[in-house]
């Protein structure tokens, strides 16, 4: 019996320069077997950037009926929330407009898991900065292992996930410029959903691109806001995922921040470790030498 092709809604905030959407057209491969819906949300655009971006999006929309464009919001969190209200797919993914997902691999994986009990899928991905590449795997899970979100907290990049639409109801992104995806997943982890790890590369995550938030001089300020929100959640409902994320972000402030940010990072790290009894999580992060990741 042939399984019905799964339908995937991809939510894509777009900010920065118009050239960040140059790869969008490549997502619609003639050989792609998945019914793909791409919801583009304009995010904090200047008038000049919006004008050029709208011109390019109009051209893309004329070629691909699956693309929908929604509003103009002030941050990626609000943009993604707007996308969630418009999504119609059985599965939801959150991708970046300047990255390169492997749609054939994604389609194969979704077809394989469609008949299995999985609330989400979680894959490997490739980080590309200039000519250098690094394949990121989950060293703590076996192929097709059922996992919960606490197991993926070391490398929680949201682009490597696809979620069943139903589990996202009632879960919102905070109104933040950075780290909103990790807070979203902290909230999601509290519901104890189970997913499946698939040991295949489904996504190329490009770094070092002009206009990305990780290249922004205000990124430490954005990270401080995210960490404050994370602490509020920990104060109400502590979780292993939330503790690991808070520890990672604190270390980021200590390593990359100004003197005041470093002191704040130390203060928060001590608070998370002592108040929430997170010695195990601290050792876990330090021993595994976790690469600190964030939004673009």
C-alpha cells in the first residue's frame, strides 16, 4: 500500500538584505515528491529593503503557487507566530531563507515516519561558513531512536526538526530577536513529546552571511533578553532542556560579552547551577564542549 504523500508547511522569516532569498527558488525541485507550502513572513524590514524584497517575492510567487507572503513584523518570534496561524500542513518546519534544505531527503524521511508514532523528526545538518563545512550529528542517539527534546538540548537548532502540526497548538514564540526558537522548544519539552532521530543530513545551515543576527553587533544584547525569558520559564517549570540552554547562553555571555555582560553571565550561571541544582547539566555542557549556536 502506497502511503499518502505528507504535506509540509515551512515558516520562513525574512530580514536583512534581499539577497538572503536567492536560494528560495531551489527549494522547488521538479523531482521533489513532497507537497510543500512555504510561508514567508517579512521581519523588521526597512522601506528600501522591503521594496526590493517585495519585487523578488512577487517574481517567485508568480513561478511557485506554494509560496505565501505574510505581513511585516518586528522580530523573528512574532513572525513565526504569524506563520503558524497560516500553516495548513500536517508537518511544520522552521527554515531560514538563505539556507539549503535537502527536500528529497526531507520528503523521504516524512514518508517513512508517517505511519509511525513520532511527534517530531530530528536530523543531522551541515554548517557551512565560506569554504569550510562541519556535519553536526547527535552523538547520543542511534538511528531511528525515539528521543525526547531533553536529549537534543546540546544542538537544538530548530531548522533540523519537523513537527507534527497538532503538538504545536498553544505553543508560541516569545517576541525576541534571538534565542526565541530555544525558548519555544523549552516550552514544547514540558509536554513530554517523543520524536525520532534520523541519521541523515537534511539541511545546510549557512553562517557568516551579512544581515544574519549572529553577525549583528547587538547579538549579545539580544542574547541577554533571551536568557532573561529563559530564567522566567525555569522559575515556573524547571526542565533539563531549559537548564542546558540557560547554561549555554550564560557561557556565551561570559565568552563573548562586554565586562558587564560577562558579570551578568557569571551571575546567571551561578543562579541556574545553585538555585535549580543544575550541576549535572553544567558538567554535561562543559565536558561535551558544546558549540554555542543561535539564530541568524
